[in-house]
């Protein structure tokens, strides 16, 4: 499904580029005709920005993290969404599936709002309270209650649906919740890597991009979900780094920790700029890595050259590297 969409997007970019020489009156008329049509949002896999990509590589090197990324122990995705219809992506190991602990609770959040929207569940005060505890405080009991209420198969179907494509075997997986956050039996591990709670940085970034552009369920649901992601109660990783070094940042996030696995994900807003950051690590020092990394990612977003790209005449993005081949079944 995504392969077809990528081809269409590439064709659109090509046509748009050639249209620059067209008559200005025709272009204006075309834009006017489309004014009442829902926007066609760019696909993130077609939106790699080389300046950001080079900057990310340099930051990982300076932090001493490049060698860990090369060994597959660190995966990162960064998306500048200051101008939402012109996202710019940088990443390393973006399509790598990793155990993500509590981070995939965002999939339960989406499932709950989708089921309520479809009239199959009531979004009452108790449900909203449980969802908020699940996200802000990472309550395992609240997550398990909501997962069982929404339904394991329902959440999986939403993640794999053509509407969201947040778990896609052609993209090496993505968000997956196949076990309660309790000492209970596994429902179903992910089909590719046999993981119970997993994610790729790319699909988590897509979750936040869909949220930020009002495309998870509907705009009202997106606003409520984003509110729940705000005011995080756990102050480690991204939150620790930004609070110490970038005070005043608004952070909408979900993290995860288990054993040597450390994950964090967020929409960050400050001084008129907005970006999505996702990082996943498998190392005892992973929590510290992420606290330092988020400050470096923030520096990339506020770099004057990157800022100048917001409204430059040309939108210089290219396709990301394709995901790795999935393991043989």
C-alpha cells in the first residue's frame, strides 16, 4: 500500500517542480480551485532533509553515539513540523524494530479514541482519567484496563489499517501492543520480530505527525490526545534534558523503560518552532544518551540554516532510505 502512495507522492513532487515555470495566472487559479479541498499532506518517507541529516550524523559523532547507532543499539527520528505541510526528516535506523516498553501505550490511546468515535465505546470521565494516567504517569494497571476494554485485536487492526499504517510489514513493522502491561499471558507477538511491546522510530514519528495535523480519528480527538500527552509526570530522558537546558519547552511525550531498553518520543514546541523527536536505545546508559541527545536535536531545529528552510522558495527533500528486509518467516 505504501509503495503505491510513495510513487504517487514522487510523481506529485516532479509535477510540482515542473509547474514552477507555468503561467502564474494558471497556478493561481489552480490554488484557488483547491482552496476548499482537504490538504494532501506529504509522506514522511519522502521528506528527508539533507541538511538535517548531515547535522544529525555530526551530533551523534560529537556525543560519542555514532558507534552505538552503527551497532543497532540506537535509533532516532527527527521531524521539523514548524511548517506542518513541509515536514523535514532526519533519521538513523528509523525502521529498526526495538522493544519499546511503555512507549506503545500511545497505540492504546489511539484505539480508545477511535472506538469511541465509532460509537463502540463511551469516552466518559472514568475512561479519560484512565487514559491520562496511562500516558502521563505510565500506569501499567490503567494501560491493561484500557487495552482489555478496547480489545487486543481492535488495537492491532487499527495499527495495521490502510487509514493509519502504523504497523506495516512492508516497512519492517512499527507500533505493536501484543501483551497486557501486567503478569498475564501474551495475546500475540508482532509478526516480524516476535516482540510484545515494540516500535520503530519512523512509525512513532508518523503517529505524532498524524496527531499534529489532525488526522488521528478527528481534529477534536487529536486535541484531546495531545492534551493527555502534555504535562508529563515522569521527568527523565527527553524531559530531563529539555528542562535543564531548554526551559520553557512545551513537551507532549510518551516514554518507555525496561531493563536496558530506553525509549522516548515527543512533540516539542518553543519560541515558534515545533518538532517531533523519537529515540530508542538498548544500553544501560540509554537514559543518559536520550537526555543528551534531545538537546542536540533541539539545536538542529533552531540552527539558522534549518530555520531558513521553513519558507524557502524550493522544498528540498528526498526519499528516505528504504527499510531493511524483514526477517525470513
